[in-house]
C-alpha cells in the first residue's frame, strides 16, 4: 500500500535543487515585461492621465489605460473574477491602489521605471476608510451562494431562550484585515498563437479561470489554455481571476510578444485579496447545568463599495454545539477597499475565534472546565439538516489532546500559573470544518513499460497533492508510486476540483481513485479474455494487482505484469477516466472534519508578548493519506492561524483607508523563532461514508479554532480577555 | 527605479569629489535600506556612489578604545568586541537577519531612513521626504511611531539598534569632507525634526562617514541591550533600551540609559541616568530609573502603550546587569 | 516522479531587447556564478537577484518580496549569505555567487538539500531555495550550531506554509551529518 506511508514529496528533488519551475520562472522567446501603475487615491476619478513620458521612456512598447484599452466582452461572474468590473473599466476610482495603467517594456527595470512616469490628475473624493466609518451602511448582502452559505438563519426562538437562560453573555469580537501573504507574488505569462491564448498563471484552479479569461477577451473557452503547475503558496488569494491576468493578456496581444507580469509585493498586499475586517456580536445563554440554550451571532464585515461580499463568520455557529435556538445574521458595509478573497479558513477562521472564545468565557462564568462544557453540548447530528455526521471523533480528539497536552495540570482560574518571570496559561478550542465537494475528473493511464500516469488539472500549491494523488493511483492500479508519473495544472488535462476549500483529497482524490480502479479493471478484463494470459478465463473480479502485476487473488502466484500483458496485446497503454460527482454524496449523512486544539502560552510579566510555547492539535479527518505531508500541513495551518492570533494586521490609514504596511517587513507573519513545540496527531478512522477512500480534507480544519485556543490561553495566563485580534503587546499592559 | 549614474571610487578623496560635484549624489554601502528606498522612489539620486571599494573596513583597537570602519559589516563577530562592549554586540545581533547583517555597514546603519509608513509610502504626504508637504502620520496611524522628540511636522522613529548602543557607549562618528576630518558625537548625529524634518542629520553636504570610534569607558563592559518587538525575531523595535552602569564599591558612579524605537533619533534618557547615580543598583533604583526613563514622553492615544514598554525595557535591561 | 509542464521555457533564447536601450549606461560586469565565470552587460538598476534570474536564467533563486523581508532570494556572495534583492548587480564586479543550482554535485545532493527532502522541510517550495542557501551559510558560519540556536539564526527566512519545525530538524540533521564527516 502506498496510501498511509510517509512518502517524500514527488517533486521534492526539484524543490531543493531550484529546478522546480513556478510561473515567474517560465520564459518564452521574445518575452517582454509588464508593470502596473496604481492609484494614489482611494476614491475619486481620473480627470486626466498623461502617458507621454512613459511612452517615450527607453524600451517602452505599450502603455494601456482606460482610454485606450481593448473592449471587454462580458461582465464578470460573481467571485470568479474578483470584482464586478474588469480592470481599467473607466475613469472612476473605488479603492486605493486600483490599477490605472499597464506598461510593457523590453526589460523588467524599464517597465517598472516607466510605470512610475504615468502621471494622473486626480479628482479626489473622501473615502470610507474603516469598518467603523462604514457601519451606518451595514446591510444584508445580495449574495448568490445561499443557501449553502446562508447569511440569515433562525432556529427556534433565540430571544426567548436567551431571556430564560441562567447565564447570558453579550460579547463583541473583532478581526482586522489579514493578508494571505503567500511567498509567491501573483504572476502571469501570457502569449498568443494566432487567435489562441496561453496563460501561465499563479492559480489554484485553472479550469475555473478559463471561462472568465475567455469571456473577458471574447474568445471561445477552448481557445484559452491556463497552465499552473507549481504554485508558491496561495491560501485562497489565487482562487479567482485578478486584474493582472487580463491586463497581461491584452498587453501581449497588443505588443505581439509574450508578456510576463509579476505584481510587486506591495501590489500583492493591496490588490490581490485579503480577509476583510469583521465585527462580530455574540450573545450566548446557558443554564447552570452547562447546557447551552441559545446563541445569536451577528456579524458585519467590510465590503468594497461596488459589491457585497459577506465573510461568513457565522458558519460554525449553528452546527458545532448542541443549542436549542440559534439566530445568525451577516451584514456587510461598503468601504473604499480593494477586493477581498477567500482566505484560509474562510468564515470558520474568524467565526471560531468568536465562538471558541465565547464558549471559554461561558465556561468561566459557569465555573466549568472548558472541555467539560463542550462535552455537555456535544452534537451527534447536524442540527440544520437533521442528519448524523458521517464520522465524528471529536470526543476522542478531546481525550487524546488533553492527554498529550497534560491538561490535567491546568489551574482552574486565571493568573494561577507562574514560572519565574512568566505567566503560564492553558487554552483550548474545538475545530470543525464542513466538508465541501466539487466535481472532479481525472485520467489514469497504465503504460506498456509497466508505469502509470495520472492526469488531473489540480495545481500543486504546497498541500502535497501531487504526492497523495500519486499514492492513490499507485494503490488503485497496483503499481509502485515510484513508477507513477503525474501531470497537473493545465486546462488540457481533465478538470479537477479547485485546489481550495480542502477539496483535493475528497473530490479530486476520489476521481483519481476511480480512474485508477477502472484502468486496473480494464487491464484485468483484457487479461481474462486473452488466451495467452495466465489469468485467462478467471472472473475479472478475482484479479488483483500489486507491484505492477495482475494476479489471481486465490492463487497469487498465478499472474503476469502489466508490461507483459500490454506488450503481448500490442497495446501501448490503457487509459480510463474517473469522475467524482458531488451530487452522489450519501444524503443520509452530514459531512465535516473535526479537531481539538490545546495551547500553552507564556507571557513575561514585564515585557508582555505572547509566546506559544506548546500547541497540541488532534484532528479527525478520516484516513490520513500521507502522514509526512499531513503532519507538515497541519503544523503549518496552526502556525498560519497563530500569526492571525498574535501579529497579523494589515493596518490602514484612518483617513484614506490605504494599507500602511504593504510589505513583509511590516506585515508580520510568524518567523522561525516564533514557533514552539507543535504536536500534531490524528484520530484516524476512515470515513467511507464521505468518500470511497475514507479520507477527508485537512488543510483548513487544522487552522480553525487556533485563534480561540490562544486567546483562551492568554486569558488563563494573565486574566486579560482580548476580543480584538491580533493579541499584540499593547493589549496586555499591566493594569 | 529611476536610472542613475553609477560610480565606484577607489579612494576616499575620489569619493568626496564624486559626492561634492553632484547635487543629487547618494552614497551606497551595504544598500540594505537604500535599495528599498530607491525601488519605492523615496530616494531618486542622479548619481550613486558605491563606496564598497574604499579601505574603510575592519576594527582598530587602541588603549583608547576601538575604531570601527564605516564599512565594517553588522555581522562583525569579534570576541574582543563582545567582551568590551556587550551592549553593542547584542544590539547588532538583534538588529536584522544574518543575511542583512552580512551586508549592512556601520555607516549605513547609522544613516538609514526612519521607520514610518508615511515616509516610506510616496502616496502619503511626508515633509521628511518632500520638504514642506506636511505629515500624514499626524492624522494617521501612529501606533508604531514616536513618543519622544517628535514635532508637529514629524513623529517618525529611528530604527537603528546599533546607534542606541553606540549612544550608550559615548561613541563618536568620524566624518571626512573637503575641509578635513571632524568628529560628531553619536547623540548629535541625528537631528530632531522640529519644523525641518528633511534635515535628518548633522552631516554637511559632501561629507562621508568613515568610522565610528568607541571609547574605552568604565561602564562599557557592564552593559546590555534589550529589544522588545512584536514577534520573536526579525522585526524593528517597539521599544529598546541600551544600558551601561559603572559602580564603585556597590554604588553607581555613572550610567547610560538610551532608548530605541521611540523617537526620531536614538534617545538618551538623562533623567533615568540621574536616578541611578549615587545609588546602589537594586530593585528600587531600577524601578526609579524605569519610571524616570519616561520623563518627557509625549505619547498619542494610539501609542501610549509605548510608555509602559519603555519602563519595561529599562527595567529588564538594568535587571540583567544586576547579575553581571 | 514528476512529468510534464515543469520544464517549459528552459534553455530558450534570450529576448532580443538589450540593456543599452534603457537610457542608463550599461555596465560590463564579470561574476563567478556557481564556479562559472560570466561576463555580461547590466542595467545599473538591476538587482543581483534579477540579474541571476532574468539574465543568467538561474530561476532557482526566488523573488518573494523585493523588499529584503522574506529571505527567498538568499544566495552566497563570496561565501556569505546575503539577500540578492537588496544589492545591485553592478556592485559585485569579480564576486563569487553561489545559488541553489550550484549546491549539488551532479546527481548527488548537498547534505542540506538531502535533509530538506528527508525532513519534508517545505510545502509550496517557494521559500526553499532561500532556506537552503541560508542554512548552508549558517553552517559555514557555525559548524557547531545547536538546535536551540537555529530558530533565531534562520528567522530571516519566512515560510508562509510554516514548515518551520521540519526546517529546523533538517538543518540540525545536516549539521550533525557534516560534523560526522569531519
């Protein structure tokens, strides 16, 4: 079996030798460079734009603005393009950093220089700079993803239940702008061949990008090829088509050469997605016996002035704990902000910060252990659907985590644990993430040299899917993983699920599994029908496969290799397709992944910065395909959320709303020295109700609940409850 | 980046001539700050004078102390320096990543630009960057900005850790110009903004920093540096303290308490030094000095927390000296 | 094994646009890169990073921020680790540069590379060249580096996937290995 083994990544050697090629590493003959020029104001209008100096600058081949851009041929479909207008739409400016021109030149230095020579006469209007300033505009969003992601929901009578509860809490939590900050800036290499366009793009989802690009340019989708083999981190900011892609494409058409456009880090921070600021009000009621009675959760998040984009922080509220009554409401408020993008973990990340913190506050109010409060409100069924979870090992996660962490050493009240100059605090939270599906296709080819190839479009963004999909195909065909090649990240390949939303394992993995099984079955059928095969005449279902060989499961000695079978039959290969149909999920169940987080923080009493010295994460995600990559991804998810909890804040100027820290120098993400001992384990129970492989998504659930676990530990350490992230030193001052 | 004429002189004399003969000349040494300022068009020199070919490297020890060449890299790893001036070596190590310290020089470190987002983003008004344009930070987000020595024209902070340590060591900057050599105490190198924030330091046109001289002093060996920042490493200081104490028979004869990350220049907390002099260095004296270090602080609501951080870094730094 | 896609664009001819069209006087520069002496004309504005990537086609060195803040562009310059985005190519006449492409000897990976594979010291891989070059520089500075020192001494290299624990383990293992080899 390849599945379950800690195989090294299939692309590991390329990644350590520099041979791994990312979008900006790809070059074509005659390639030239584009740079983007951004608005200096947050709201207003371009009264005049002077490109003469830029056009006259050395090496410049083209300068494109709203005045001379080619016509766009469609209007953007919600969320597939990031905004409701294509770039350089007109003279109006709706956010700081909005792209106003693209400059193409012979070298990178020339393009960057000329972009700085584009002069704009602005008519400036006052901006709505902050969420607080936008609050009068709070309104229910117009949103096309109901009901999967509801924005208004009521179950039972929360007001009455709250009024009757023994203990009531009314709490406000805040999260600021957060940035995905992947290491790789967004980039495009666009080139035309006659009427066909190839776009090398930093994308998590080549097939979803294609119709957007084709639509904007007025091309049939089959004239557009999108290639994204390796992506240097994404975390959601590469799940949509952004302005630079379309601008690179039109620039390449105009200059008649391949155009590379790599956005600057400042532009990544500004115009390529973020999680918007959110204010959450939670009211929770519970009885003295520790039973939760009701919860209401009202959120408002910033949205661009031109369209509504709710951040569904209410997503965990109604489904994580047993509650008699639930009321949730999501509102948005328009700001002059660039477009947000889904960010690890959309909705659940900020939502579980609030819910997980509120549960902790309630545990103190009831003088109950926080785990005990959660146990008493454990939920066996999805309350809105009324269906049991297909597999839920949350209680085991609590047990395993508490044991590994040493939770029994926790003092019952805050400010009771001290080690020298340090306050010590323990906190915990549960984790949950609904399992989402998407249609996915894959092909598996068994070749006459005994090897196999997997083909599916899913880009490798760092999650390890090249490796896990290889393992799946290896087991499905019975061919060693070292003999299985994989091709990915290209619209010429079968359409996978997007590499986002923790869908790869469940959806794309199932498609690969089915394709591999079908390829093996086709080979088995060929063998049993072939009089020269030692397997001739057997029922096909009695044929097994292992180590590149088909064999009789009753008499394993009897069999032959794929190589012999195919060569004898003059077949170069056998290719079969697999299709994962999301509509095929068993309707008797609800699907999710679960986990529990335990955090130890230490806070020096004099210099109060939170240090996460130990963190234990235990997750129930069904079967673990590759413990090596899974452990790495889980640790990474925890640290990603640790950044959000303790330091990440894309700060804004209160007058203009402009981000004042659009640099990795100033937007702090965790560094190596911030990371303590991160212990990851799994309660591994295959969930065959969810998927035929028994494996579910991993990349997001690991990051859900971390913020609350840390905030809860901080409270436990020093008795200060921080409800607005990040928990920076200024919020922990000595009284 | 705008283009420029690139020059690489081989002698100090030639370098001085290249600076003097061009009004828009800029000196590049390690480049670890300047290259980012060029890329963001905060600085747009017409001539770039690369001084890496000048013989300004290395440490020269004498009975009077050490002379550190302006081109000596911040990664300098010299056991004698660590023993004689612990505060300096600690400040250097906390100053940046090893990669940056391998390039960054002493001269460049002292003359690096302030850390203020409004200075570094040309979309905002900044009178330090463009004289007379005002200061967008005043109405802006000042959480990371100064609480000492600021003015209505500028509230930036100087980011150097090394400079704070050098200030505590009574170091002197040696500069050369057409009219010869002069020495500027580190404390006088940077100018407070007042209403001329664009006048950043005391160097005259055409002058070049060639060395830093650190005197031997009775308190240098008993010194330390404490830097407090938002993450564990690789970040600018929210507040830092360089302290040095000379005691005789258990009584503090002289002391230095200098602060970083809180003012437009390395900040000397004279009141805190006075609070220590003549006393035994104990918990009460430390507490008094920590409190005194905040004298003259003029925080805004959004950076008032830095006052408490100043107390904290001073308290922590002096406490470290108790065991030395 | 990995097939398809990845090698696209390798070894193609340089674009016809030359540096002298920039308006700035190009400078002639000689570098010794991974042991090979190369002579080229550079735009005075070109960073060492862009020169390695755009002119010498050594794209293993990555541009993560161009702000000196992420460490992805770390190379060895005359044997010491530096950020290649923060220095101009023209400043390094005659210097020796080692990039990630210059570490392996034929098919034999450098011990640090081997350790990164074994310990899964990366996810997306974009910071990896910089992490590895920084680690090689660190081991040259301190062959006897201890596990406790590694986090601080590697904090100039961001990894947003946050494979930090594995990166530490890999460097510790490589340090151990190279000490054994002494």
